[in-house]
């Protein structure tokens, strides 16, 4: 079985984020980066399938040279090989451009299963997975919280609103996007990190994927990002709990909300 | 010579830092202080599984067979997290010592250390007390030029007051005998000198991490805490102190890395480099502790706020395996003799 795990490198969860001078993204000059949390769970799910039987796990990501560190971490956790897509044409690319590039990798690798995170911690669109499935002509399920592989299919549980779960069986090849908390993500062992050096890590351009720059050019552009303006007119009610409650009721009535 | 840590060593550091951020937050350290063992339940096993505990254990015994240079960044991270586990004595010092002692001792204990199943307590001059004796499965103790290996049943350990709730100290009484002797004579002297250097260097690396953690926390606090209508970090009296603390760390950090290099490559300057590193790292951590307390003000004194975890570990490790004064004195002797 061949499993492709699509990873994204995002700013570290504890990083202080400042808006860049151009105002359309954050200033990432001095940021620490890490594997997107959702993708970590996807990788762990793939590695568990590998641990349970015969499987090859390939990790793929798109980005500048710094993303190699995340690929090395994934290899250290147990992935078998890595594909790094690096191309100026992908700078500022949108979800569709990323999905097209990943679909080209999937076409070259012909995986039985594609796993990726439900969304990325930085952009939060949740689009790449479903777009990749559509472009690859694969059945897919989003936001899965469990995954069982048996023969030519996988059975997954999807998280729905209100805590309900939906059980879906998908014939392979298929794609699933993974919700956080699905499993306990392993740490890369030091031995794994040492072995990762010897594992194949291939760097590809957009042309190597059989695409042209225009194929991955963004259709969506970010006009502006900004911090929400602070609200004004907040009033702190004073007094005992009983007094404050009474004042609150009066205020709500004054506003015509009761 | 390219004097920089390798990509692999940086990845080791990143992996351990990520793991400790999740498994060893200040709340868990504070809880460990109040526990019977002073440790975080299950964390030692996770560190062993990751390969950190057996880093210095030879591959033949289930470890990674790496050296003191590979320890530097990892021990810095252990310091940064105020890790309440016996990583320094058991893994960074006792494991290579057992490896050098060889024979039955090595065969019996190194696989157990690598598997996270054994803790080793060290009693080396000039330290008057033995850390973690209550958890130890094996004691390696110095008597003059000799090293002795004893079981917990062969020693009497009496708890001593310790400022650090996780690094617990004991007076250990024992009787050296032919049966317990593991090394003696010239070989014993050389091993003891090397082991002391490893212990002092490991403590120095942890002190650098502790110092950095306290500085980072203080800078963060100084940016947020407002007084007289502005962040206290805007006042020169605060920011100059923080800058001085950073300078102390930046002086100590390369000295620790250099000492690790000379130790691994057995340069004749090894002991004086280690003493320089330990003295400066102790100074840096103590200075950072003082600055952190000043910048935090009253909250820094409170037991509920975690700053004291790093401060007290710094005080403890600054005194461990020779304090700054002891190492400066040794440095003077090594330079002048």
C-alpha cells in the first residue's frame, strides 16, 4: 500500500505574528515554523497503517528551502521518503494552485490513500484536501476522527455538528482530511532523525510536475489583513453580584433587548 | 574547523524542545515538586523511547553512541524546561562513565539506562551531596582516586534541605571495599577527572537553557506589564538589566559549546575550558535569576508563579559539580601550575 501525506509548514503555534509591511500577509522573516498541527495527525494516521502492515509513506510539501526541515522531521517520525516542491511560481499561490501541484504529485505516485489535515493553522480555508480529491478524481471524506483500513477500502468516522459522528466507507484509492485529536502523535526519535538523513528527499519544480507557472498562478489574492479594531464604550458595572445583576437587567431593558 | 552545531544536532534540539513543551510545562514541573519522586510520571519512559536517555549509551547496548557535543543543545533544552528528571547525572555522565568502566558493570547497567529502567546517582568531589539518591538503582561514588559501584542497599541516604524541589539532595554514607571498587590508581584518577568535567559541562549547558528561559519570560513580561502608562520594558532601568542578562548568556553559550568540543576531542585544555564554561554559565544563570526577579517584581516571589522553578534550579545547578568560585580557582591552578 502506498500512502501520500500532504503536509504544510506553518508558523509555530507560540510565534508572535506581526503583519508584514505590504499588509497582505504576516511578516515571516524571523518566525519559527513547524508542521501544521492537523497534518501531524494525518501523518500519524499514515504511520499507524504502516506499523500495522506493509505500507510506504511518502510526505509531500510545497514551499521554500525552510520546509525541508519539516520534511526531515516527518522522515524522522517514520515516513519513507519525501517530495519537496520548490518553485517561484508557487509563491503566493492559493489553495487551487497548491491542490494542482499536489494532484500532479499524486498522479506521478499513484497512492492508494492520500491523507492531509482538515485545514491549515495559518490560512484556515480547509480547501486543499477536497480540491485535491476532485482534481485527482478520488472519493473523499473530510474531518475524520478515526480510520480503519481493510483490504480495498477504508472506513472512517467523520465529525459532524453537535458531536455526532458519521461512518463512511470509501473504496481505495481515496483521500481523507484529518481532524486534530484523532490519535496521539508520536515524537520523532533521535534515531529516526539520524536515519532520516539517508532517506530519499526529492526536490521538484512546477515543470517537473508537468505543470506550467500559469497553472498554479493564484486565482484568489489577499487584499489586506488587519487586526480587528478595538471596540469602544465598554462599561464595567460596579457593586455586589446582586447589584451588578440588577444593573445588567436594567441596561438590557434600556436597550430594548428584553 | 567548522565550529557550529550540525543540522542533525539542531533537529535533535527541536525534537526535544517540542516534546518538552507538551510534556513538561511549568504546571507539570510544579506538580512534580510536590510529588514523592520529584519527577513527572511517565516522562522518563518517553525520553527513553525518544532516544534521549540512551544518547551516550553505545549502540551495542541499545543506545545511540553519541557524545558530549550532542548533549549540549539537548541539555540546554532540559534547562529551558526545568526538566525534573535525572538526565544530567544518569544519561550524560554516568552512561559514558559506565561505558569506560566496561565489563560486567557496563553490560548490566547500560542496556537498562538506555531502556529508561535505571537511574544512577553520582557522588563526586567537590559536590558534598548526591542528587536523586531516593530514585537511584545504582550509586557510583568517589573515594579518593577510586570509583565504587554500590547498590541502594549498600548505602545510607539521608535527605538534605534542597532549594530545588525536583533536584533532591542526600548525604550518602557508605563503606568502600574491594568488592565495590570499579576503578583505582591512575586509571581511576583520569576517569574521575573526565567524569567531573562531563558533569560540570552538563550542568553548564543546563544553566544556559535556564538563563535563556528566565530572560525570555522576563522580556515577555516587561513588554506586557504596564506602569506609569507604558510597558515597563520601555524604561531604561528595566531594559538595561535585560540587555546585561542577555550579554551574560551570549558570553557563556559559546564557552559551553567550545568546552564540549575540547572534551570530545580530548584537548589538553579540556578541564580549563570546562571550568571557564561552568563559571560563566553559573554567573549567567544567577544574573538572569536576579534580573528576572527584579523585572517581575512581587509576582516573581510568589510560589504560584512559575519563575521560581527556573530560579531555584539555577541556584541548585550553579552550586552543583563545583560552583563558579571553585571552577575559577581550578582554572587559576591549571593556568599557573
